[in-house]
């Protein structure tokens, strides 16, 4: 069952993003997957202003695990030249932090260390008010869970990004992800199953038959087929200049009813462009010829760079980094990482849950109180708002 959300007010000075970890993660993990496995590319970066707030509004791929958002984030950071100033903050659903299996291989507080901000309205508001650039997925959780049977079909847009874009006169840059829909064609979702799953299990969507296979072999929940991802950044959209009616402009932002109408107009325009780009660039979603060429040049890391090696690649890098940072001497990494076998065992979720419960920190939670466990895992809703912001 999903945990009751816990709120944590953390000021900007206590932002949990770890840029040292991010740089190490890019060098040792993500750059290999992006370059050799997904062979991902980004077009239109020139449309993004170097400074000042902006909203990058992207479609979701509709897969159980948001591979596309992870890849897009890293491509944007790479194109910006790395460093703190180049990082564009992704907004993500707090549900991805509260449940440990929705974090990559259960890594503690990973999304926030990665630079993401919990998607609450006040967090969105404060991020733009402080001049930050953000990546926003207006489809929300329904976009992640729409499944392969609704590929390239944009779900209803949440209106919050329209209201905030108008409030701060922030440009919206549409982003179109092509071929990421093919990350896992076994990911089919149905709304009535999702409703039951959310109510009974705390999981917002339940893909089938992926879910059945993933129950047996946990690593398959995070599995991705080698689709050749392409991301296109469109020209800026101004909500104030292009959409708000004259009688509402004096208020600075539309009311909710008008915001929903504007959000649907933007969705329709993005759907047309997404259809055009899909016809042009989505004919060979896997492009196996380029995959074979890429893997021929990949020596010594082919297994780790493939999805079969990701449980070890992600987890071992995470533990190595924090062990070095905490000056922990680990004479044998295989003895430290024996619990990773759970990802490959039939019905390994049972073993993984037991390992987390029985192992001592930092590799497990034995001996921790509920509060300490939530703090360690990051299983709370993080608010960046200060006390002076709460009444806005």
C-alpha cells in the first residue's frame, strides 16, 4: 500500500540535488546508456534561453518507468555544458519517491539527488518565481501510464502550467519525444485496472502483461528495449500574448476554466506536431543497424550497458559513490552487493523487500524509526517553499 505523504519544508540552501553525484553518474552510467543503447539525440536546443525561467513541456512515453524523462534530462544537461547553471529542473510526481520500487532500483532519494523537484503547485510556482528553468510533463501520471496501446496520444493536459506561465510571463517550449513509446511494447494499460491498482496497491497504473513478467523477474520492471530516442524542442509559446482573452489579460493570468481551455488548445497543437514528427522520424523506432554499430564499439561494458546489467550498474555506482564520500572501506563489493541477486530471482520482490528490512543502514533500514526511514529513503513530499511562501 502507498504510504501517507509526509511533508518536509526544505529551503533552497538545503536543496538535496548532489551535483558531484550527478557528474559521476553521467560519466559512469547514463552517458553509456544514452550513447550506445538508446543512441538518443536532441534537436532545437537553441530555442532554450540561457537564463531566466522557462517551461519545457514534453510528452510522456507511456511506459511504467519514465526512461524518457531520465534521458531527456541528461541530454539537456549535456547540451548546456554541464555544471549547476546548465541543469534544468525536472518536475516529477511525488508518488515516484514515496514507493521505493518507483525509484530506480530502490535507490534512496534518487530523484531529488538527480535534481528533480516534487511536482506540487507551490513548488512549481516557487521554482519559476526564483528564475529557474523547468521540465514539465503536462500529461502527469496518466502520461506515464497510458501504455503502448495509446502511444503518441497526448492525454489531458493539467492547467497549472498555463496559469503559472501567464502569471510570470514565462515562455512554454514544447518538447516532442519520438520512438520512446517503443521502450516496452508489452506495456498495455486499461483505466479500470489502473483505478483498482491505485486504490488497492497504491500504484497509479498497472501495465499488462509487463506487470505479470515483472512480478516474476523484478529487473524487467525497469527494462527498456533499445529504441532510438529523438527529442525535438519547438519554438516558444506565449500564453499571455497568444491565448488569454483581452478581458482577462488585466488579471495577469486566466481563471481555471480558461486555463483548461488554453491547455487543451496547446495539447491539440502539440498533437499535430507530434504526429508530423512521428511520421517523419518514427518509422524505425529501434534502428538495429545503428545499435549493432554502437555495441561493436563498446568493449568491456556491453552487458552492464544493456538492461540486464542495469540493476548492478545503477546500484553499484550509487553505493560506490556514497561509500567513498563517507570514507567507508569496502574490501569486497560482491559481498556488499549480494542482495542485488533479488532482481534476477523468480519472485525476487519478496527477497528485495526482506533485504531492505533486514540489512543495516546504509544498505537497508534495520533499526530505523519510521521518521528516520522516511528521511533516508526520501519517501515524503518535499516542499521548497519557505514559511513566507505558504500563503501565496
